[in-house]
């Protein structure tokens, strides 16, 4: 706390008051930048209230500018990362506001969908249509389920297709002029995860030239952990004013002190008045037995022993006061799959599971399971939301019986295999089946050895559907376990971060202690990739952080851990378990 003199008495300022005052000052600075018409980037560390600042900006525009823009038929784009974030902003703005919140995919599609002839040119140039089809026969283009196929001379676009097309359109001067006329301001949340193919052109054509929409970017470059998906990361330009947010409203001081050592160029102050946080780093160098020799797991504890170590540490932490709001973070899906009982499903899909881009998985996750739960609850509204425009009527007694029969049939099928569930869905004629899956079903009947991912289609369809359910549940926010990548944007009272092997892109113990300024090329890219994920994992807890290092570490990395987290907080496993 800080004591300030006011007249003849002392005024005590709490941590929260100090942090809030600083945050309010920054928010005022953001609004002033908005008034100036200059593009800006808000660099906000973990827990700093970035989303709060974005909402303050949205509310200010809605109150002070929205009517003016509406009269001129102009809109303010607010591009957010998820549909849930879109809904939050919609609830904050007035009815009929000129502010239009949307995901990047919906924003892109909304701005290109009406240019049919130009769209077809772009689709042909970018080869965004099935190779066995005739583009000249396409009569319309739609973007709905995110699966590319042609049906009744109508081309359905994949998610990535929309991004590629929008980027292609940005090279057209006339399109950029129309975009400028439509949007005086474009706000982007989680800018670091935006597609580089688009942000590069925003920079090139608008920001660098100081012509076109004013851009307001909100994010954190150190939370770029999806670079393999085309994320842009840090955006830097002399024409882009940087504004730093330095308050932390999430974590206890002991955790923030560690984060400031990890990231000294963006120091944060804690807004929390209590001081009951803790950190412990548990090393396993005291294990003298053989370690894993497999390529992805080299140096890791043996598989069964690793599970025992994690379980034992969890129980020990529980005895030290860890409550229910806890999360275990692991980088390797394989180990998690064994614990959560979806190993065969993971083995079959490989990286397609990790990236959540398998056609069957998407269908089960986004269509069949939500529909089943809506049917179980007899929630017609939720059911229609899942089905969208492809819904079948439920009006007559016969139609109601069909849906009741489907519910019963799915209940039985979900106890069986993937094939049982798919067969039930197809036979019902009530559930829209993506064309790709229909084609796989045809292959299943025509040949026994057709390939699918890392197995055969027959073997894949014989996997217990229970594994699919477990896999879907794994990605839900309330799951006990998560991958390191799966918790970005989340926060928990307690976090156990298992720092080990399972993914060759990440070897924290070989990277983090290095001097960034001395690195370049691939070595620099490797360092940043490891640093960012490490920062994300360490910044999730509100109260307590435990790190279990399950690989053997060298003296340099141990020194790094001691410097960041405190020498007394780094202990061997045997000592921690005493």
C-alpha cells in the first residue's frame, strides 16, 4: 500500500485503487487516441483488462459517434476472436447502433459476398473449388458450415477460403475504397491471433499510408501461440501508436513478480490487496532411472511413472489447500488421452485432432452432440440454433415422433461405435450430413482398406463413440486437464503446469534461458514460440502456480528458474513430497 498526504491527514491507497487509477489513465489515453484519428495498438499483458478497455472504447463510440456514422450509412467494425465475444459486445451497444461486432470470418464474408462475378474470379485464381468440378456451372457461392463442396451448382466455402478471398480482394483498389467508405474505424480484439495475410495488407494499404479506416488493435504479442495457423503476432509500425496496459487485475503479487521477471519490458502492478499467493517449481533431476527414448518424448519420465508423478503432485497440492478451481496443463495430447480415455481416437487422427480440423470431429462436436443434448432436454430453441437453416419442421404428430425416435436411437448408438452413430444420423434423414462424411460412408461400404488419417476408415469407424465424447469434453473450459494451448484467455485459482515433452516444437528447458537479442532466424523463432507459451501458462493462475518439470534440466535452465521464481521455490520432487 502507498500512503499519500492529503491536507493534514494521511490517505491510504490500496493496491486496487492504485492499479485502477493507472488503468483508467490508460483508458483515457486510448479514447484520446481514438479522437485523434490515428491508428493505435494497445499492448496489454495477461490479466490487465484488455477486453475491458475494448468495451470502454465500444461504449464511447456508441455514445459519441454511432449516430453520426449511422446518418452517413457508415459502420464501425469490431472484430473479435469468438462468437461468444461478439454476443457480449452486442449486449453492450444500443439498438440500431452503427457498431457491428463480428468474427474475422464473418467480417470478411460480409464484405465480399455480394461481388459474385469478382468472387468467382478469385475462386478460380486461388483454386478454391473441388478439382473434379466445373467452375463455369457455379451459380452461387455461400459460406455456411465451413466445409468446401458443390451441391446443386452452389459452391460452399471452407473457413480458410473466406480468409484467402478477403486477402485477395484487399489487393483491389476499388474494394479498398469501398471498405474505407463503409468503415471509418476498425477495432480488432486479440490482434496477435489475426491472420497475417490480412493484417499485412491492412498495414500496407491503410495504416502505413495513413489513409482509410482508423485501426484500433487490442492484444498481447506474447500470447501469440497459434503462429502455425497463420497468426500475425506483434504488429509494429511507425504509424501505429503503442499504448501499454500495466495493471494486473488477475493474479497475486508473487505471480506478477515472476511474470515481470519473464517480461521486464512490460512490468505490471497487482490490483489485489491480499497477498496469499504461492509458487513452487518441482524438478525431477533426482530421478536416476531410465527415461523415455522416443523421438517426441526423449528425456521424459517413463509413461507410467509420469502419470504417478502427476497424480502424486496433485494430491500433495490438494493437501496444501488447493481448491476445486484448479487446472492441470500438459503439452502432450497423448498422455492426456490415456488419462481421459480417448487414446484410440487420438491415435487415429494425429495432428488433425490437436488442430480440431477433422471433418468427423467437427461434425460430432458442432452438430451431433449439441443436437443430441438439445433433444434430450426437449429444448426446441437450442435444437433450431444447432440446425440453423437446415432444420426440419416439428409440427405434426408424425414429425414429433420422428424426432423422439431419433433421440432414442442416438441414445443407444452413442453406446456403440462411431459407425453406429453415423448410421443412425444418416438413416434419420433429419440431421444434415456434410458431403465429405457422406463420401466417407460410401467408401466404407465399397472397400475395406480405404485410408483415413493415421488408420483405415474401417478401423476409425470401429472406435467406441465414448472416446469421441471424452475427446469433445476434453476441450470444454471446465475440464480438469487441458493442453497448454487450450487455456489461452482462461484463468483459474490454481494451475499445475506440467513442463515436459510430447511436441518437438516446444523444449522450454533448451530455450528460455537464452538471450533473445543474440538470436536470429529459426533459433529466434523457436525461442519466441517457447517463451510465449511459457508466459501464457504461467499467467493463468489467480492464486497459486505449481510447475512440474518432468524432463532432466541443465544448470543454465535451473538458474533461470531460480532467478524467475525464487531459489527457495525450486525444489526436487523427493523434497516436495516429504
